[in-house]
């Protein structure tokens, strides 16, 4: 956590027993608290065990966001880059990148909140056909004065195919304040 910025990332395998889930966000309850939540769905991952092949995280102040790269242990993974920041700024869409492979990522969502102290969350992804290093991941925030946290994650394929980056169907019901 950096200056009140706290990014939480979790995954769940859909198994047909889902219902109208509730997301509970708790904080200190002060008038300047702000929270935002998004849910992205990815299809075509392994069907048992952890979907996470490799991951890394980092924190920083000011733009650009930079996360130390990962080395995927599987072929045909989906690389996902998640950013949370403490300002109501967006990520400049054309700036999602990894230094090596994949070199560019597609932004899937970029949500901001102007409630309280402001905050935002964004996700970009791309398929990676070979195993190996991604290089450092980076993205430029529209405002340079944000504290941020980020995660770089590769999702495991089912074997004989890759997670489907064309159907990451980012599903979010909007902002939760």
C-alpha cells in the first residue's frame, strides 16, 4: 500500500454455481475514502488448479507505471496487467506495453472515481505464444502525480490452446463507492 492506495486482485473459477455476488469494500469510513471495483472474466484457462502461471507486483509514485517483467513457464498464456491508482486519472490507451513479448497490450477497461480522494483501476492484456520473459511492463497515466500499485500476471492455458484474449469480456457493473 502506498499513501492509501491499495489494489486487491483475486480470481475465481466460474463453475455454474454463481449467484448475484456482493462485493464488500471496507475502509476507515472517513469522508475522503474512495473505492472502485471491477470484475473481468477470462475464458479458456485451465479447468483445475490455479490459473496463475507467473505474477509480479510493484508500487510507485508518478507516471509511468512500471512493473518488473515475468518469465512465463507455459506457452500460449494470456498476460494481464492491472493498475490501481489514487487519482481520478486514466491510463493513456496507446501506452500499455511489455518490453519484450508481448510488446503491446489491449486496454480492456479504465474506470475512475471522483468521490473523496479519487481513485482508478485499469486492465490491459495480450496473448503470449511462447514461454519466456515478458520484459518490464509499463503504462503511462494521463496525470503524472498519482501513486499506483500494479500486477503483471500470466494465465495458464488449458493445454492445446490459449486463454481467449478476444473474449476477456470485462464484466463490470460500474463503480462501487
